[in-house]
C-alpha cells in the first residue's frame, strides 16, 4: 500500500491524522510547522514529536517533495527546475525574478491534453494529473533552492497542464498554500491561468478562494480561436467572457488576458480593435506575448513594429497592456515552451 503524502493534507487534516494515530490534535500543527515553517521533510527529524508517534507516522505517511533533477539558469535570471515525482514522472517549475518580486510558475499536470496549436507542451499529450501534494511540493522544492533571505513572493499556475482540468487537486493545493497553518500565501499573490473552461471558472468563482484569474485568450474571433485552441469549440469566446464578467474580482485587481502574438494570424490592428470591443465591461489587463519560436511550430513572431502597434491601439482605448518578453526563452522555459522529454 502506498503511503500517504502529508503534502496532500490541509493543516486541519494533519490534526485529524495526528488524532487518528493516538496523538493530541496539536501534533498536527507541529507537523505543519516542520514542513511549511522549517522546510523539513524527514519525519524522523521532527524532534518535538514523541519517538513512538514519529515511528507510527512514518509507517503510514511520507513528505514527498519532488526531487530536483536539474536546474537550468537563464541569462535573464530565471531558472527552470526539472523535478521528478515519486513515480518517476518529470515536471517543470520556473523561478522568475523581476525587481522586488520572485514568481514561481508551477505545473498542474504531466503534459497537457489541450493541444493549443502554438504550444510545445501541448505536443506531449496528457500523461496524468498531478496531486495537490505534487503541486505544493514544487513550491517547497523551489523554496529550498533559494539563498538565505530570499522568498517566493508570487505563484502562477501557468506551467505544464491546464489547472482547471485538474480541478480538485488545483483547488486543494490553493487551500494548502493559502492556509495560515500551511504556507500562508496571500491569495492575491496567486494567479490561476486557464484556457477557458467556462464551467470550471464558474465553479472556481464560488470557492471563495480570492485568487487571481488569467485567461489564455490568444484570438478575437471564434474562427481563429477554434484553429489555435481546440477548447474553443466547446466554449465560445462570448461565453468565456460572460463567465469572466461574473468572476469576483477584488478592488484594485484585474483579470489577466494572455495573448500570444502570432505573425499574420492574430496580430493585425483589426484584431486589436476587436479585442477592445470584446473586453468592454471587464476589469482587464492584457499580457501580449510575442511568440517564442520552437522547431516545427509553423508560427512566427511578428515584427517589432507590429507588436508595438497592437499594444498602442489597446493603450489608446484605456486598456492596460504590457508586452511580456518571455523570461527563460533561452532555456525553453517561456510560456508555451515547457516540455520534458523522458530520458531512459
Ligand atoms: S497553452 Fe496551456 S492549455 Fe494549451 S496546450 Fe499549452 S499547456 Fe496546454
């Protein structure tokens, strides 16, 4: 029988577990303190737990932090981490420093089944969902690599996979990350990105998690979006944007729309104007991502003047639009470029 991963449990569930093996509930809080406060994954090393309790706990459970197999630094300061899960599955997380921020991008699936035309990860297909513990474990593994005094300030669910297609594990991991007895992350510093699974967005809106939402939009007409993102055939743009209008967005927060600029496909002034019309009534900000080329993609990055002209139209209409020259491009860690080949 495989052992329970303590990273799959909320602090209150750690208390239940402590009680179920004959200890007082506060032992659960002590365990959470070791794991999340001190970064200790070895149950034997949790020295304020009685020896017998530790032995019983270690017989039933483990703290399975994915192991870092490789760290690849990029010239822009970001770092790709290749992590190995207990079953040998390989996933990636990316650490991205930017001024006073340090953002960690986490994966939620091994591979991805959504086959967006411009995305390298999509060519892998879906191997499996990650557990909540494997998502939380990426944060612990990345944190352990930081020099003294540095800390992860933001987390984005934008790595391999579609977070809302792995809904239960994604939501559970968000609860563990934001729990005051867990990693105590502010939900305002966490962003969940989705291709636009409308029913899951509506469900997320009811969870009262208060995390930020990002939508991979990438096109302004259903015709083009159908071509770029097969998911659009199930949920049309209008339906997706209606769900965004209903999503609870806190004061001073905005929904982020990711828009990868592809030469001759979605980068014209008419696309920019359509985007302005589509986003009416939504507190939005747009991340324009000039396409990061990968071999065999069939797409190209637009010329700089086209990129700037696209941004200009959005700005003229009062829409906040930033060009994201993707970080980690030279190490294959930029948006839509995460792919891990399994080495045998
Ligand atoms: S863009 Fe996101 S949803 Fe689409 S294939 Fe890539 S990882 Fe999957």
